[in-house]
C-alpha cells in the first residue's frame, strides 16, 4: 500500500514509519520539521519505497495514497504553547486539508487524537463515552480544543462524505527519540538524571500518569487503521504511577545520588489520567506489553547516546 504519515519525522511518527517500511509498504513521510527531525528517518533516505515531503499541513497538498496516518501536530506543552494560534490552525486547517485529501483519493484516515480531550477528568479511569472537563480559554486549550475539533471534523467527514475514518485517543507515550527538551515528565527526569542535576517535580508529586511505550502505541495505531472499528478508541497503558514514583524509579536506574526538587504545578495540569482500554482490548485485541522499567531502560539508553555521546 501507499501510506502517508503526517508528522512522520516526529517521535511517534518515525517509529510508525519504521514499522510500515519494514512491512514493505511505500511510505510518504510529510513533515515541516517543527518538532520532528530528519535524523529520526534518515535510515530510509536511500530506500526507493520511502519519500520525504517537507510541507506544512495548514496548506493543502495533492497526493495519491491509500491510507493516511494523521499525526502532524506539536504534542508537548512547551511546543504547542509557543505559538498557540498556529497550534489551533494545525488542528483545524491541517486536519481539514488531510480529510479533504482522504475524501478526494478515497483513502482511509486515522486521526492521532489525545487523552487531553478529557481535560482534567472527573471520571476515573476515562472511558471513550466520557465527554471531558475541558477549559476552553486556558493555556492548554489550543491543543485540547484543537483536537476536539479535529475529532468533530473527522466524524462529520465520515457522516457527510463517507470518508473511512479511525480515531485514536492517545495517552502519555514515551520512548526512544523523544526530544530531551520537550518538557514532558519522562524526558525531563531522564535528561536531568543523566546530567546529574536535580529531578524537578511539579506540585507534590502525588498527581498520577500512565505511560505507554512507543512500540506498543504504534502497534495499536496499526491495528486500528486495519480494523473495521471506527473509534474513538483509547490507546494507552492503564498502569498508573505517581510522578514521585516515576522520579524515584528513574533516579534508581540512572543516578541514585540525584536530588529531587519541587516546583509549583503549572496551570490546568490534570491531577489524574488513566485510560480505560476495554474497547481497544475488545475491538483490536490490543493491550500494552512493555513494562515501565523495560521501556525506561530503552529510553535511557537512547538519551544516554544523545547526551553523553
Ligand atoms: N506522545 C504522546 O504522548 C502523545 C499523546 C497524545 C497524542 N499524541 C499525538 O500524536 C501525534 C504525534 O505526537 P509526537 O509525540 O510524535 O509529537 P512530535 O512533536 O514528535 O511529532 C509531531 C510531528 O508533526 C510535525 N508537525 C507539526 N506541525 C506541523 C505542520 N503544521 N505541518 C507538518 N508537520 C507538522 C512535527 O515537526 C513533528 O515531526 C500528535 O498529533 C500528538 O498530538 C501524542
């Protein structure tokens, strides 16, 4: 098949490109390199089945493809808050452009949505039916509300134009090729521990998160794309850890002497987030397989190479 991956030079996108290339597909990787990096995909540059397109998805593009994995969008608060209007544009105009393309060439379209559509949830864990508790005027809104509109657009193209859509709601994912300066908790802790500087905990560390290793997520995305179930479907690891537990685990694995320091919680930071993956198990026969310590080891090895050479 000929498959387009928008955001294919990014963290999740590049792992997806690897899997699709290894399966023998023709892969078009589209990216504007805002947070993505050519080094993530350079292993494919000389492969005739691989094509790299530098393009910003807020502008339309014409391509012939069978499937579209739509991942292009900055994913960490530091990057999506840098230019919040642009983030909304990417989610609204970018998703419109990609859905228009899917409609024109009759391609199947998978949207990489997010657990952020649940906002600061008052239901725990979150099933797909939960409609969320989102602040529409906060500093995270460009991303949360942007993704909610992207889902709306996908479902309207499905109902109105019969585009074959799939919607994945992705929960915290981590792994090799994350940007070390993306401000996300795993990359922060790992980079700090490797540099021998204190690990920064925001708040008292009792807030919880669930962490899915990237290869598990990519498997879930591919199963959803090639399944009849439209979604939305949660993809994440239900194992729940406090931020303090995560810090202590990384401290033990990298640098037992590293200090932990505490800073105030940022605005709109959710207290808890944990996926209910009943639907993913039922419809996709999917669940995460990589335990946290194993995934952290792979991440630490990757960061060690980047930081310590
Ligand atoms: N990593 C996570 O924990 C997580 C959680 C929930 C949802 N997601 C979603 O998964 C997708 C991928 O996330 P990621 O973690 O790999 O982030 P990432 O920032 O590494 O990847 C996003 C990619 O999109 C590209 N991009 C951004 N704006 C673009 C534009 N206007 N035109 C073309 N390309 C553009 C970036 O350069 C980058 O390569 C995103 O849509 C994100 O919202 C990720």
